[in-house]
C-alpha cells in the first residue's frame, strides 16, 4: 500500500491512493448470494452497471471495491492494482468502454487468483475467454477481444469512477450475479441489507400465494383504477 500526501506528488496522468478499509467479514457474509435484483430494488431500481456480462458462469460475486482507471487498451495500472489487492477485493476497472483491446487476460487472471482477489469488473474487454469459463474467478465485462493491451500507463488507483454507468467509490461493496453488478457504499450497508431482507420476505410471501392460488385477483385492477384507468 502506498501513502499519498497530495495529488501534486504524482506526475501528470498517474495517481495511486491507499486502499479503502476492507469490508471482509460481516458484510461479505451478509451479502454473499444476495440477488443483484434485490439490491438494485433496495437502491431505488436506478443503480448498477449497464451492459456488463458475466464471462465466468453463474458464480456469485461479493467483495470490496479497489478501483482502477486506465487509458483505453492499457493495463499498467491494473498490474499495480493486483499487487496492492487484499483477499476479498474486487478490481473495478474503468477502461472507457473500449472494446478494441483487452485490459486483462489469462496471465493476469492467474495473478489475481493467487492474490485472493474476489472478482473483476471491467468497463471494457477481456481476452482468453475460455480460461475464465472455469468459474474460479468471477469477471464481468462489456465484451471480449483477442487483441492484447499496452503497458505504457498512466492511470489512477483508488479514485471514484464510473464503470458502465455505475458510480463506484473505493471501498464500496460490489455484488454481482447472472443479472449484472451493483455497488453499495459502505455507509449504506446496514440500511440496504435491512431493506433487502424485507424484499426477500415479501417475494417469498408472494411466491407462496402464487403457488397456493391465494394471490389477490383484484390487486392489479385496483392499481389501474388508482391511475385513472376505467377497469
């Protein structure tokens, strides 16, 4: 971990901040397996990445955000971020949605697994797609391509960024599943977890009513009437 006294200590185009406190333990366990749809609903249905696809199968993702902003098609700062990462961290990489070059592939995947990284989320492309399919390391990206990256730098580590339309701050909790990826700020975790539990209980009750045939048949008619529809 590097200690940074000011932005001005770094040459133009480079910045490496210390990692935010890890959320490993309580919150990783609390949100492990939590559907992103439930988390998204708890955040007002207006949060999370758009266009991110899982390339690892169906394994759930949950971990602490370590953010990386790179120049399109370059991965020098991603390599440095892997060195800095702690077990349970998720690399969230803003590659400017560039799909002409991958910023991470099989070798870096092996490095990330060795470091105990929980997953990778990329506003950009991966390569060596077949290696990711074993599911050992969750990865979400906008696409894949055979063209490899440069390692010329610059970039920034542990800064706020936007990844596929999703605002991510260092230290956010990142949750991913087959539907996509959502970020939750550390300060909101108690409130959002409580809301998720309420929604899960509500969904379970609705599904039970559907299965038993007890779902109120007038429910949607009443909703339409409340909107002025003459049902």
